[in-house]
C-alpha cells in the first residue's frame, strides 16, 4: 500500500470569519474557513479547499482584479500571497499587527492594507520574479482609531478609508495638487462601509448605527491635477567643477523663481477638492433592527446591500435610497456580504452558525445554501460505494455529504441532543444514528425521512452504534446503564438487552462476515456476542486497560482494540488469542494547553487513541485521538509508517508543545486574558435591559482533537472528523513512481515500439511494469475498440487486476465513457470466475469501479431527463403552434369564402343589369 496521501478537501465547514469574495466571472465564491480557503463553484455545484494554510484563522482576503492572486491575512497579521491558478504559496509576509482589510486597486498595480490607524499602500506583485513581492509605496496617517474598510475609485486615482473614530478619510494614490487628504464626519458610530460612486469622487458612507450619508464632490476624477516635482536644490546635486556651477547658478535661480511663480498661478487656478453632505438616511426608523454589521455596493447597478446583527438584509437603490428588497435569512449576525460583478448574486456569511448563502435577488431564490456543523463533529461513516459521507455532530444534526462535489445535500434534524455515532447499512440507502437523547434513528435516503425510531424501555444515553451485514440488526450501547440493546430494523421492535459489562460500553462493531458483535467497555474486556445462538457471549477478551475502541478487519479474521494505556492490541476472534500489539502513546505527541499546569510530555502519558480504522486492504491501521496527529501503522511489522498533521492552526488550543514564555507573567498567562470583550462582535448573549450584550460572555479556544476516522471502501481516501471540520485525504498517484517488475528493456521507447507493431497486449504489460499513469493511459487509448475483447482475453492474470484498477480510476474523470466501460465489461466477463475467487483482495477496486459508474449514471440520467423534458416541451409547443396555425388557416379560408360569395353576388347583380339593358 502506498502512503502518498495528501490533503484533498475540507467538508463540514463552509464559513468561519473574514470577508467573502467573488471571482472575476462571478460564478465562484471564495470563503475563509478557519486557516484555509474554500472555493465554491456555483455553476458546477462543486467545492475545493486550497492546499495552503496560515498559522492562525484568516481574517481578511484580498483578491486581484484578474482573479489570479489572493492575499490571505491571519489574526496576527501574517500574510500569504497565493496563486489561485497553481494553488501554490508565492510569498510570505508579516504586517506585525492585526489587519482589518486588504483591497487591490482596479488596475491591479497597487493594494492597500489597513492596520491600526494607518493605511499602507504597496506595489502589487507582477508577473516577473521579485526578491520582495510586497514593496511599500506610501503610508497614510489620519484616523485616530482603528481603520475598518477600504474602497477605490474606478481609475485607481484615489481610495477611501473608514475608521472606528466615526470618520472617513479620502486619500490620493498619487501626489495630487488639489487632493492630499480629506476627512468626512457626520456619523455617530464606527464606519462599516464606504463606497465611491461609479467614475466619480462622490461617496456613500454607512455606519454601525444604521446611518447612510451621501457625499457629493465638487470635482470630477478628470479634475485631479498632479503636483509638479520641484527642481532639486544645489546641495542635493552631484559635485562638479566650480566653473560649471558658477555658470549654471544664474540659470538655476531663474528656474526656481519661474517654478515658484508657476506653482502660485496653478494653485490659484486649481481649487482643492471639497465635499458636501447631499443627504442622510436611516435604516432603523422603526427601531426593529439591530446594529448594521456588513455592507457592500455594486457600482454599475447602484445597489447597496446591508446586513444586520438580527440576520436581516436590505437592498437599496442609491442615491435615492429606495428599498428594493428586505429579507431575514438567518437568526444570527451577518458577518460578511459580497456581490458578484454582474450584480445578480449576493453572498452572505454568518459566522455564528457557519452559514454561507448566495441569493439571487431578482428571482428571489437561493443559488447556494450550505451550513456546516456549528459545534464539534462526533462521528462519520462512508457509504458502501464511497460516494457519500454521513456525519453527526454535537449540534444534534446528521448531515450527508457528496464526496465528488464536497457539498451537503441533506440534513436530518430529528435528534434533540448530541449525535454520538452514525453508520450506513450495507445497502447504502439507510443511515442509522445514535444520540444522547435516548433514541436511535434510521433515515431513508430515497425519501429523506426518519422512518424508524428505536428506544429503550427506560431512558438511557447511547454512545455507540453498530449495524450487522444484512442491515436487519441494529445495536446500541449505553454509557450509563452498561447494557447493549438489539432492535430489528424491519419491525422496529426491541429484540434483546445484553447485560454483562460492568462499565460503560465505549464501542460496538459487527463482524463483516458473520453475525458476531464485538463490544468494548471500560471494564477492561471485549465481549464477542453470537447473534445466531441465543445472544450468548461467545468469547471474552481480557485487556490490560479500559477498552475505548474496537474494529474488525474487512475480511473478519482479525480484531483491533485501543485501550486507555495508549496501546493497540490485535486479536484472533476465533481463538481469542492476542496476535500482536502496538505501543502508540508516544506517537500522539500531545500539545500543552494554556491552562495546563504540567508539561505536554507528562500529560501525554495519560492520553490514548480513541478511534481506530483498518485500511481497505486490511494491511494497515489508522489511529487518532486527542492530538493533532493521525498515525498509520503496518499491522504485520507493527511499526509506525507515517504521521499526518491534521492542522497547524495556532488558534486552537494544545497545538504547541511548549507555552510561549513571552506571554507568561507573575499572575499567569496573558493568553487567558480575553481582549476586546464588548467591542463590536465580542459579545453575543444579551441580558434584559442591557444594550451592549452580556459582559460576562467570553471567547474560548477549542482544543484540537480527532473524534472519528474512516477509510473509504475504495481505498483511495480516508476521512477524519476534527475540531477543524471533516478532513479528507486522497491518494495522490501523480507523486508516486512505483514500477512493477522493472527491467532495462522496459522504457517508454520500447512501449511505443510495441504500439507501432500493434502488439497491444505486450504494450499494456510493459506499460504496467513501468507504471507511469500518463503512458498507461496513452497505450490504452491507442488500442482499437474492436481489439479490446482480444486484448482482455490474452492478458496475464496478474495484470488483469492492475488494468481493472486503472480503468476504475480513469473512468471517474475521463470523457471516454463507452471506451472505458467496454474495457471494464470485457475484463469482468472474461476473468469473472478468477476475480470472484479473489474477491476479498480486489474488493476496493470493484467498489471504486462501482462508484465511478454510479456517478456517471447519476449525471447522465439527469441530463437525459432534462433532454426528455425539453423534447416534450418542444413537441407540445409545436402542437400548440400547429393548432394555432390551423385555426388561422381556417379563419383565412372562411374569409376567402365570404369574399368569394360577395364577388359572386356582385357578378350576378351585374349580369342581371346587363340583361335588363339589352331588353
């Protein structure tokens, strides 16, 4: 098994804090999630988390106008320059103070950073390689308190900065003669947003108390005049000959005098830029809104979007301040608002609930609506085909995620307390969850409903859960009554209560091959219960310490148990004999919490693994616990193969081994002092009669831990529920060179020579011996479609499994659907019996193939349904038009008949008159 797993995606969290941004085309939302950045593609309904991370939580993101670069700044002011094309870090920089906002100029040549009461303008990094990508151009002073927001004019000549001192400052990006800086007042609370009008110096400023000021400038952007540089004085020039200086002295004096006269004349001609308040508007006239917390402005459509602490947002048309739309989208504070370039979609981020919403205001509908678990995740499980992941959290919700798109497509809210465990049945269409509310619930993924609720005779809290292979028996362990309850999935009735444990039941696991239930308990035993033989205890395994986790190997021939002393022991379930053990306490490498009185090395002695999982092939063991590390062990050799650091986010507690002595004082650690309480969003809970909120409310640092681990049935990825969210690590084949039976004759040239000779089977064998993915794909796609059955029949057995695995991996992303399905069909038809004999070993490959086929089936069925409805609509429309055309033809025929009758009557009358005349 290869261990080139790398971080692939982050599920379970879509927004934490910081500002949202839209891409240049307006179809993608860029959202900060902790110390990472997630990109949500709204058109294709997919999400991706960049493989870059900062040291602490990201507070602001600056996006370049062309959408190629992003500047990420964390809570301490450490910045990363990231390429959104290559997904790589280009530069590291530190501002040394917390940064409130970052904004690129519209021409992409400069960007402004606001920290404390200063605005710093930097040269934006270009396409050439530079020693220092961040070059400071100017520093702008003016505000007396912290700066909050920035906006640029469309031609990048000026920018405006809002501040907490209730003032707004307009600065010139160049040295303008008639605008150095300009300060605007008029507000009674801190400035939330300040915006320039399109192609103008006119301003809109919005404050936290819900006040909008409209400022009108007496100068257009074209009226800004550059200050001419004065001739340098004689002392600054290079020393030359005395004779030359004497000759040039008179000329210089004349130039200086003329320059002064010209500057005086220009000052008389060019008047300084002045602002006047055109109007003032108030959002909270009726008094039913809380503080205004976020604002953005779309210059082309003149639409102002404002978000409030009560979860309400407004759309106003400026400068008339006409209310277009108002809606409550959440009961939590709206922390960030963004609008895309076309002005159609508005993005909202609510940090309290971890919500990310994209609203299309013209059609009044959601384009995107996602919410993660806003409390800790407790458990996860993969579906049998590896296509879905179900998670349960302390917020009492059960969520189902699509592994391809990375998005949650259904949330079950029936539980009323923390969800402790979740699992799929073998069919993949039923999810079972256990909770501390005393219920075990079964959910149907066809109709998205809770169709079974299992309860105990007396109220207990369920902490563990297992479902047998058939999906008929559901078992749950209680943490307060030391009993195991067995229910029937079909009838919902309680079948048996298993007693015998003398401590809380910590974990349950069914054997994958027979109806035997393994239960681990704090009484230092693992009991094996036979479901077919009157629920009797088949074996009792004696442990050295309290049992925390138990799991079966995929073939059911081995049992692994994690105990409180930090050991993982391996047992033969048939003979009840221990076959090996791994001492993993030192591999956890605990960090020291800020409140700990002892060192991390001492506290690690009391830590252990709390979650275990076998790899898909059963050769390795994945283990995690109350630490930032996840360990992979080789079971046969009983050695540590690799450690994964799941997070480097110092905003979590217990991340570092040693406390920072610079923060230690005689009264304790300064890190425990909560700064900024009661300021802005520092206080959340309000008491009766208190306007600013509950002053006893405090922030806390969550502790890093891994609560659950699972390997994908396909063997190509594994997932972990952590404090940061649901982390998915995928197998990266592009970084691995792993030849099979390599020889001097096996080269790309010899492989292509076999292709030219049309020796297809020999070329495939050589390609797999070299094992380069691109070359193998080239060989396979060169084989003619008619030759596929012949080639599959002549392949050696060793390479049949390799080719099947390659086809399964290629089918997931390739557009040659029929071609690769033909390969898979012929391999399975011609070698089916031999593959069936080794079904246990190739099960991950077959599940990967099934996942790929199911994904394409879902996509194609949706497309076919859409085409079918379109064809029906076109047929109905053509029929309607045909009927309309037939009706029009009938009307025309009737009109023609009437005209013909009138003509015949006229002709008859004329003929009678002619006859009369003749007579």
